[in-house]
């Protein structure tokens, strides 16, 4: 299993608004991906979101990353800071 944990950190209110607008579709698309076990993105402050993702294996995680980069979410949030740790479990 692949697990990603960390934070999405916006620099200002404009970035935070872009996240709020794009997040619902991104969450729905990600949760529907083959191999997605869980996907949670929750606000932990006015400019910060806590991110927790779990995928069955590295192939599923890599497919998610590819889809994400090519999506509206990926384009909309490309410049927003991410502080993530990715690890393999089991």
C-alpha cells in the first residue's frame, strides 16, 4: 500500500479560493480511481489543508499522480506549495 500524508499550503486567500473551488471535483474523481483506498483533504486552517491518501500499490498511486497532473485540479493548483511524505506500507 502507498500512503501520502501532508499539507497543501496556500500563500494567500486567492490560492485558498482556487483550492476550495476545485477540490470537490478532485476528491470525487480521485475516490473513483481504481486502487484508491481512501482520499481525504480537509482544511486545518484558513490557508492550509491536511491531505491523507492511500492507494493499493505504486501502480495505482502513479496512475493517480498522472491523472492529477493532467486534470483541472493539477492545472489550477500547480503553484501551490505541497509538504507531503509518501511511504510504502507492508
